[in-house]
């Protein structure tokens, strides 16, 4: 009997590819950049499964071409690039990769927070371009975590791991905004659940760990930035769509907040002439929160395992429930 066929939208690590090739006929886009839309539509036509990335929009047009498709595995924890309503109509199973990237994302989030608040990139540039003349008592100073109130928007796995890493810095208070209460985290970490307005008003450091949904899109808008402290540091490692980016630019330009650290933006990659790149109080990373070697390898392997199980009619190791 012929092996089921799989299309992979980006070349993955050899170990994961070998596992997939044991049971499936594999075709993949070999380029370093996201697969062009035309290539995706052409190559998905007679495939039984798809392994995609967060850069691939899987919508009605794709599904119309993919009449044999039974399984989709996305190598991501977020799934806002998937049209779940359309996917459900076609009775396609979906796998994703939560959990594996939690620790790497939490690590990068803390690194980005510190790089922003302590002005590390600005200081490094000054050391390289002659801006460092001599030690000065108040030069390149920034807010420290000790005694600060840290607010986290979205207190799931990643949000809680970020909190665990920040507590040893002797913060004063940990607050969170989440649709459900987290009693265990409140008990073990002393976290306090607050309203969104309270989160904005009280946070010295505000870390965004929310999923992007119809309810959260653009939640950090003009009104939100106006409610934040002028000394606040804003960090987003979730999705760019959570933020009204034009209003963030204004908030930084007008110093309504002290700084922002961003691993995610809209669009990605951000155009080189974008105003955010011109701001000294903004640190930008190219969406690398999960870019630890072992994390990306684990995400690829879990995606493969999701496909293999799904094609066998078995429950995926990490299956997304389609409501």
C-alpha cells in the first residue's frame, strides 16, 4: 500500500524528517524563506497531511486545493494563522506544539525585559561608537526589578514561567490579568489577579503572554498606553496583533511609557524604515522567543509525531480541540 503523502512548508531538522519519511512520502519547500503562496497551493493538491509554520496562512483557498488533506500539524503554539472554522468544516485534525517552547520563550522574555530596561543595546552601541567617554553616575541608567510591580497579561504556561524567573529578582508584587483565576500560582508565587485597567495602572514592567484571539486583538491601544505609568517597560513576546502598533510608536515617541521590548510585530519582518527602529527606547528581536536549539528540534519532532498519529487515526500527542 502506498505511503500517505505529506507537504512540509519549510525544511526541518534531519532527525524529525527521518521519522516522518519512515511512514510517509515527504515533499518540502527547500528555501530559507516562507513558501510562496503559489507554491503552497500547487503542492498541497494531493497531500494527506501538511506540516506548516506560523508564517503560512491556512485558509479556505488552501483547503479548497487540498481535497485529500486529513491532518495539519503546525510547528507553533499559536494557531491564529489557521482558519479553524474552515478546517473543522473539512473534518481535518490539527496538531500544535504547546509546552515544548514554554521555557525557551520565558527565558527570552526575561532577557528582552532586562535588555530593554537596562538599555543594554544602547549601551553596547555607545561603547562601540565612542559614546562611552568615562564612568558617569547617572549615564545609561534604567529601572531595576528590585522592589517593582510586575504585571503579566495572560497567565498560562508561559506567563507563569516568566513569573517564576522574575521572582528571584526580589520584585515587590506580581499581578496578572487572565480570563480565569490561577489559585495554585497565587498560593505558590503570591500572584494577585487584577482587572486589565489595574494591570495597566500598577505595572512597572508589563509582560504580554496572551494568545491572539478575536477578544485580544489590539487590546493594547491608545487608551491602554495612556493608563500605564510613564516609567513602565512594556514587553511583548506573544503576537504583534495584540498591540495597536501605531499607538505604541506614539507612546514611545512622546515618552508616555519608558520603553518597549518586542519579539513580535506587525508585519513580520518589520520594514527597515519603520519608526520603531528609530527609537532608542525600543528593543526589537526578530521573533526568536523559541529559538533554542533543543526547543526547535523538539517542536519539529512533536509536529511529526502529530502527523504520524493523525494519519493512523490515532489521537495526536498534542491535538487541538476544534470547538
